[in-house]
C-alpha cells in the first residue's frame, strides 16, 4: 500500500434551513446564505443568467457549496454585503462580505474572494448582544463604506460602520455609531436607508412586539434620534423594508417603506421630502392640516412627511416577510438604478405573493401567487428576490427551500425549480444501500431521507449531482437509528425512533423505477426490471394522525372520497393523498413531502424503552436492536430474524444503554458498546434454518468514559472502540475465545463519537479508519494489522499513522454521529473511495477520498 498523501474532496452536503425568520439572505454575488444549526451554509440557486456578475461562482448549480464554521450557537440571521438591493453597485467587486448572527448574540463577518472562491473569517463584532440576534440589515454607502444595524431580544439595536479594504491585502475596520435601547418589547425587524434630497442622513425603521414601526434618523457619524412612530398594524410587526428612492418627474424625493405583520396585512408607507427648513413657508406647512396627512419629522435641514400609501390584504395567515424587488441598473442621466414598483411577500399560509400597482388606477394588486394554500402544514418564514428579479426563493417551516423562476417571455410564468434540501434537526444515523446506490439518513426532524447521485444533467462537467430523491418515512417521533437489510432481494430498512417499536419498510415500485435514473444504477443494476414485476406495491399513504404508512397497490383503483368543499378546512384532515410516480428528474419539496413514502411492512415489539441502536448482519439473516436503558434487564440486545421478523434472541451483558452494535464481516461475532464503559463480544451461530445460538464471549471495561462507537476490521477479527475519554483503542479476538488490546491511538482533541473502518488491501490487512469527533472534526488513520503465516496476530500487532486531518471548512460544526464508507464495486486498482458522515449540525455529507 502506498503511503502517499491522502486527498479529500467534498462531494455533497445535504442540510435544511434553521426554522426562524431572517435566516436566509440572497446576495449580489448570486449566492444564498442560511443558517444550518451552528453553521452558515452557502448554496448557488439554479437560475438562468445567474452569473451575470460573477460567472465563476455558479458552475455547480443548486447544491450547497460549503459551510462556514465559527458560531457556538444556532445561526439566527444572515445578511450579505452587498445584498441584492445593491447588486447594481457590485458588478466589479472582487470581494463580497456576509454577516451572520447567532442565538447567543455573536455576529461574525465573513469574506468571500470572488476570483478563487475562497472564504475567510474576517472578524467578530465586538461587544456582542447579550441575547440572540434577531435581525441584521445593512446598506452600501459606497463600495468601501457600509452601515449595518443589528437587533436582539435583549432590547438593544446596535448601529455599526464598516470600512472595507480597498486593496486585496487590507483589513476591515469596524466602529460602532450608536447603541439604542428600545425597551422591554423586543424589535425583530430592521431596515436602513439613505434619506432622499441630501447626502448624509440615514433613516432606520424598526418593528417589533409593540405593533408599531419606529423611525429613527441619524448622521453617518452616529447619534440616531427617534423621529416618529407609525401606527396601524394590530399585531406584531414581522418585517420592514425600505425601497431605494423612487423617481417622480425626474426627482428622487420619495422613499417607500413596506411592512408586514401577524395581523395578515401589508402596509406601504410613503416618506416624502417636503422642503428645506429655510423655506419661508415652513410655518404654514407645519400646520395641523399637514399632520392629518401623516407624521412629519425633521432631519438635518430637511423635513419629511410619512403617509400611508396602501394597505394590502390577501394572505390568510401571518405575513413573515416583505421585500422590494431588486433595483435594476438605469441609464437615465445621473440615476444609478431604477426601483421597480413590485413587492414580494411570504406568509405562513404557505404562499408567496407579488404585489404591483395597476397601471391605470395605481391601486396595488396581487399579480402573482406561488405556493400551495394549505392547512396541513405550516408555511413560509421568508421570501427573497434574485439579483435580477426573475426568481423568488422561500424558506419554510420544514427547513425546506422553494424556488420559482419566471420562464415566461411575454407573459409571467413562474415555475418551480430544484433546490438543495436536507434535515432541519440533528441527523442521528446513516446507512448505504447494499451496493452504494443511495444513502439513507434519519433525523430528529422525524423524517427518513434518501440521497443519491443523479446522472442526466449534461450541463455539468461529470454529469452527476447529488439530490434528495425520496422521503420514505415521515413520522411522529424523533428517529434515532436505521439499518438497511443487506443481501439479495428487494430494498428494505428498519428504523427505530423515540418509541418502543422498530418499523420495517419495503421499497415500492415507484422508487425502483426512479432509482433507474441515478448514476449508480447506470453502472450496476442491482434490481433489474424483470424482478420489478414482482413488486406489487406502488407507494404508500399516511393518515393525518397516524404513525403507520399504508401501502398503495399497483392494481388498486383508488377513489378519492367525495367531501363537501368546506370540509376539513382548518383541521388536520387535509393531508393530501399520495400520488406515487416514477420520477425522471430530481423531485422538488412538494413531491418529496407526500408522494415518495415507503410502505411499512412489520412492527417489531419487545423493547421496554425508546429504540437507540440498530444493525444488520451481512447475510440478510439477523437484525440486532437496543433501547435506552438504566438497568441490565432493559439494556438487553434483541435479535430479529429477517423475513419472519420473529425475536430469536435476547442478549444480556450491559447495564446501561447500548450505544452502537456491529456484526463482524463474517457474521460470526456481534460487537456492542455501551454507556456503562464496557464492550461486549457475542459469538453468533446459526444451527438451522430458523435457529440461532449465541454466547457472550467477553465483556470488558475498555474506557474511562462512555463508549460511543465501534467498528470492525473488514479483513479480520480486529475492532476499534471510541469514547468520550478522547481515545480510540484497537482490539483483537484471539483464538475465538478472548480479546486483547493491540494499541491506543494518540489522544484526540475531543470526544470520539463515530468510527468506520474500511479495508484497502486484504493481503497485507491494510485499511483506513475514519474518526469523527464531538467538535465536528474528522481524521483518517492508516491501520495495518501484522499477521503471521497462520493468520494469528504478530508482534507488534498493529501499526497506525495519521493519514489526513480534514479542513474545518469540510467538516461538521457539531458532533459527528455516524461515519459510513460506501459499498461500491470498484476495481482493486481504484485509488478513490467515498464515505458519508452525519452530525448534530443537521447535515449529511459525502466525501471522496483519493489515496496517494
């Protein structure tokens, strides 16, 4: 085996969006930033002409490009500098910046270098908020001068000036202009703008829990003063957004502000420049009659009047976000840009609407509605325009993204597009299909998801991109563990959740047909079409309040029951009927949510507490399961016979929860590790067709703290254990009856939470051991087992060396829960392998490892 350098490349990241308002930001660089647990994730939407400003950025479409580590708590909000509002100023910028705020008050500035696509941690804003950041907004005064404001549930609003470096090697300079205390009722929405008619004064609109919009004015040097407050909304203000100054009769004297609220209404306010205070008519203009039109405030040497321009009613639930359409570059005289009269709103009624004034009357109307007016699931937390205004993006309650693009030429035609997807809670377990066709993951978001490479995308270099292609299980409990049944026959898996029963699922025909389009199936068909004819189940349905997924049969004629038009509205009885079909392209969220379920075939009863760990042998004979336990009687491991699903064994050894189990590669031994700091090895023998005998070979206290993980050597009876004590130990079974320790790897930087051992060369017993840690980092170690001619362990028994440490930008930002090497049938000379990881940061990741 060559001992050259090991190269690691990112292949895929699957992640959902944190379920919170203001979490998503679409920048002038055409990238979308969002929070995924403690990480800031970056993805490139698939939008034609997306690379108007920076073509090199969006070669890899509709995929998550990277995650940025640095936050110590969940990311609440992100904001690009420049944002799409200032895209007209960003055509030639080589560096873009991103602000991100988290749940403990920290704000980090990130720098993206456009030419080499490299990210850099620029700085952390000093004097952080005392509680979680709820909103960040900013404006570009010039290409090097930025003013941004942040608000928090601690009742403060901080306003900062950021001087960006003019040269490539310079540093950012940050200074605080003002800190405002807004009282006990928190502010959750902010928007900044430059006042029309003069250069200098800024206006800040803030809305929150007192149902009012507060207007503050200040100079660029600081000192923001309360100007006035706008009343009208009858519930919490959720979003405010200033337009750029609008041009009327060649003059930009008006500024528009749009606001949305939980009262389901949207209000448009007009801020008009009245006149210079030096005007002799000042007293007349400040009369009582003028106040009837709206509040007046003074900033510098000018006065401004605010009036209610329009009230927009159309949504049926809270309106969480409103945003003006991206300004377009203008060629009119000295005017840099043109502000389109168009507003995007996103609501919890699961729709987004575009509002525009009618040409003849000027009355604001809803001209476009996208989404699905639905009462069976909560809707959208926010909506955003693309930099050139031809696409809109929503993020929803289920951590999902929804993208629509206007593909019409003469008439608007908004069509849904593919976007990245993933779990929106910690991912607890993963398993590869028996030949590596797809990756199955389970999560505390109560879903099971399947990710796979998709072949027919010819516009990409290698033709393959990874997508979520199915959601086999949508459950009512957090899912803790999963195992795929290995061996020949139909695809099956067993999952265990926060309930006492394990559930068995079998693949439906619709998924098998969809799988034919994945790139892995093009190379090796593991379930050919002649065998698919035996599969009689097309898909599965789930009821509104049920946990089981019922099969839909191929030959069945399904009739939708006749219901009155108003029946089921505002109840949970409006779950849509599943329509399982063969998918010829990667599905979008609306298809995944209901139409890709797998039917449940069996329930495995026996455990006294919630399931915690599952594993399957390599011959498709046995499944082992364990549950949460605080006593020896509850901590027993159950063995289930595949097919009949009868309990054929109850293995007692541990006194606390068994955290992981794994069968040896010849299926002669079952290894288990536990919170009781011990590992156990059981010998497993099959004495007949339906009979299994088992015996405890050894139980040993192996570590000083909880043992989280274990993994067998594929070429022998050696195994590794990893623990909270930050150690990994290598063990070997001697003479089939005892276990001895071979070595302990050097102390790791954090608790070891995941291990996976893959073989490289059977003749020399060489392999790679992947080590995942609680801090999210991953390392690969070369392990070589020395054997004598008769197969016994030589002296020294094992040699280990560090092969590579993953770059933190490739790694998880929280605990790694599971690692798994892909089971692909590659040639022995192949120097590349793939393995997957999942973690508490809500992500599923796939890496390609190239051996030197």
